[in-house]
């Protein structure tokens, strides 16, 4: 958790006049753009390993489960002959003649073909198709809300840390309180107040009834009004963690000598705050963003149940209730994949922000 | 070896020095004051030093109240948790039913009191499971080197990255009627990774301190180095990750109960919310769904308070920074003002504009 000295951070700032911005350096060397290949290679290895672990867990999950998809499918559709049920079993890949290893290899082969199996819950449509209609809603809502929450929390935490000892300190217990409330309860209360009582926002679905997705102003407006309440509740519920983390890191960084030096050099406060203190305090924040995104995404998919939002979270819950294993696997895979992609993005941001990752290359 | 902690990590008064992340291995000269004799009681008091601050105490008191409610539920609850009163359906709070009744005439307060049991038992049980795993993996990963450490670290990161709640939903849906221990185990098995990561980092920094080197040079066995030399220095982090896991487990349990993955026979606050939502309590029957959610929030705040206290013990700057800033403000200084703030103190107390002023220089960076 040591912090980089800001001097190292000036690889990006070479085009500025060093004398003008007030450093003590008299010459500014033109630095090469260093791409931290070794850092990226290490991370890539980790992601491949995680991906393999997730897919393997995914493979074993339905095989350790009680009950099978076909029986619960038959329970819903009574007029199916035993022969049809058998062929359905073969279609779903749960005929048990093959060895476990053979099934595992087949599973990988299917994944490489982009074949995730078929969903018994959605009229035997391919899982990939069902997922692709649900994924944009979740990515849009949860992704956007998480990024806004992270940005607000980090900037807010930086300001609260900077103005330490002021009234702004009260923000920390308040946001922590909202952080400890379960998402779904906050969502239900929000619906009760803003939707049922005040009628400001619709309480469920992603767009009005009888509409189909299209690129029109009317439809986009509807998506925004329907998405506001879920997004705002996600932001409120997850803001506290980011704010607390950033504020604690700021308090630590602000005691560092280079902050004193920066102030002694007569730099404007704003520059000390953002370019020196916040710049260094944000590093652990980005790391914890990468690591906790799985936790956050997991928590917020419950939101979709509360708001009847047509995303993957609702899909997962429906699939669980109907024992639609192929769909469950698909949803879990997609959620894990998106979390991994978010992690990769966070890594790239981290490599950009922390010069030490680049320095080890030299 | 009856002196597990050297002057290296023990303050002159015998108090262990907080082993925060910022700590460096600076040499501390032994104090003039001889350390007081160690007895069982002084060591016990030391072990709980991280809870000795107002925030932690407040959190512990609130938590204690919930634990007591869970233990004495049958004595406290005015009715049985599933006792139905057909004459009082969906009633607002009254003297008979302090928090009203459900659609079946069950007393909400009694359900809440009995539901505390499920929450407290699962919360602590899964936190114990998670903490034991976290200590084992984290400390070993921090102590060993090379590929062993890296692979344990990779395992930890995999568990951190894989989204927990979807996995739990899938696993928990396997059981027709999962007992509390299974729910606690699943929550614990998916929730240990964060603690392990923090403990690994701290163990790695401890590993190279002189007192560990000395213990190794003395030929102490590995298990003794870990349990006697290292664990006391990791206590604050272990406590903080335990408390964090309790919070996560309670949120996880209530979430699972709310979405109906955990059967309703297992009464907890999440189940109350599940029934409330299933039976159209929203938004009118507020007494049915508001108290349960508030209880989750209150126990969560209590646990965060404990953790705030531990954080401030580990990293004293978190508290002192605000105190310093407030003290300077009282003197009329701004903590963020440019380096030499010039304070004007009126000598006579007359009109400051005309009176002679003394200029006092204050470096705002004074600690």
C-alpha cells in the first residue's frame, strides 16, 4: 500500500513546461511510452486461470444437482411422450452413457462453437439467444450505475478526506448506513415511496408495456425513466464503500512528505488535492474496484427481481426455480465473463495510473 | 521462549504496536519503563485492545443486544413466530401487536425476534468458517515463498473475482430444505477470499521483521512461529475481516431468503421480507416490511462501527487527522492553507481593524 511519489507519475506530463508548472527539475526528458508487457502477461495468465476455473465450476454445477431439467420440463408440459423426453435428454447433453471426462471435453468443444445449449424454460430456444436479449439491459443498468457510483464515491471521498475534520465527515456514517442496507429492501422502499405513492417513476420493467425495443426518442425516454429508480438505488447502496475507502486512503496520503513539499512549493491547493493526493490515493481504490466488482454485480442482480427488470439476474432466478440448468450455466458464465472483462479494464487503468507497473519493464 | 514479542513490536508499556499497513520495520529503542509483568488478564486485555474505542464499543453493544434477543427469543416474544390470530389480519401496530400482524394474523414483532436467531447463528457460523479458511490460506500464502505463495494467491483471487451471490443461488437451490449449517458453510466458503488477501499482505510484511528472523534463527518450528509470533500481530486484521464477513453473510442470507432460495421454514429477517413481498405488503402494510429491513441495516451499522474502531486502531491517522484539523480550525487556521498561515491575534481585543496585531507563524503541516 505504499504510494508512488508523484515524480514518477510525470511520464505522462512530459509535454508540459516543467518550469511553468513548478517542479524543481530544470530539464524535462522526453519519455518513451512504456507498455508494461510483463505486467499484462502476468494478469493475462491469471485471467485465463480464472476463466478455466469458472468454466470448470460451471461444468460440474448441474452434474452435482438433484433433479434434472427434463423432469421439471415434463412437469410443465404434460403432453410429451417418453420417447420425446429421451431425445430431449440427448439434446440437452445429459445422457449419462459418456464418461465424465468425455462430457467435459464435449462441454469445452460446445463453448468454442459458441453453443451454450438450449433453454427448457424459454421454449427450447438456444441459451445464447436468450442471454443476448437480456445481457444489454444488465450491462447498461448495473454497469453504468456501478461506474457512476465509483466515480462519485471516489471524488466524494477525496473531497471528504481533503476537508478532514469538517462537517463533510458526517457523509461517511450516512453513506455507510446505506451501504449496509440490503439492495432489495432499498429498492422496495424506493418503489413504495417514489413509484406507488408519489408516482414519479414506473415501478417495474425496462420500458412501457406493448412496446418493442427500437431507436426512437420516445423509447429511449422510456428506458431512462424506467431505469432511473433501479440505477439510483444501486448508486446509493454502493456509494458508501467507495467513499470510505478513498477517504481513508486520502487521510494516509495527505500525511506524506511529498504533499508537504508540494504545498511548500506553493502549488495551488486544487493541484495538490487532485494531482498529488488523489492521484496516489486512487490506486488501491482501482484495485479494490477490480476485486469487488464480482461482489457488486452479484448483489445487484437481485435488483432485477425487485424491479422486474429483464436482465440476466432475473433470468438466473427464473432458471433456478425451473431447474433450467443450461440457462443457469449460461448466466453464470456470462456474469463471470463480464466481471473478468471489467477486471481487465481496471487493470489497464491501473497500469496507466501506476508508473511502477511500467517501471519494472525498464 | 516465554517472550514471544520482542521490543520490536511491543511498545514500552507492553501494548502491542498496531500492525497497520503503513507500519515500517523501524527499530524502536527499548523504553525506560520496564514492561509490566504479563499475566493472563493483561494479555487478555491486550488481545481486545482494538475494541477499546467509543466506536467499537457502541457497535459491540448494539450487536450484543441482538445476540441477547436471539438467545432469549422465547422469553421476549409475545407470541409464537407462526402463531396465527384469525381475528387480527393485516393489522396496524397496536398495543396487542406492537408491530402489527401479517396477512395470516402472525405477530410481526415475534417473527422479528425469532428471526434474529437465524441471522445471528448463520452470520457468526459462516464468519467463523470463512475466517478459519482465510487465516489458513492467507498466513501460509504470506509465509511461504515462490510458486506456493503465488498459487495460493491466485486461488484467493479466483474466489474474489467469481461473483459470489449467483454461485450461492445455484448451490443453495440444490437443497430441498437446507439446514442452517449448510447455508452458513456455503456463505463461508464463498466469503473468505478478502480476508485471506489482506492477511497474506500483512504476513508478507511481518515475515521479514527482525523478531521473526530471530525466531527462525533460534530454530523455532514453523507452527510456533505462525501461532505464537505472527498471529498476535495479525489479530486486528483478523478481527476486522471477521466482522466484515459477518456483515457479508447477513446480507447474503437475507438476500437469499428474500429471493426464496432458502425455504421459508428457516425463519429470518429475509423470510419476513419474502412473505411481505409475496403477499402484497408493499407499499401499504409498512409495519410488515420496514422493521425487518431496518434491523438488517442496524446490525450492519453496528458491525461497521466495530470495523471503524479497528481501522482507527490499526491506522491511527484515520482518527487523528480529523482531530488535528478540528484543533487547527479552533485556532482559526485552515489545515489545507498554504504552508505558512499567518494568524492575526488582536492584542488589545479592541477593533481588530485598528488594533495592533501580532503575527504568529504557523506551519500548517505540524503534526
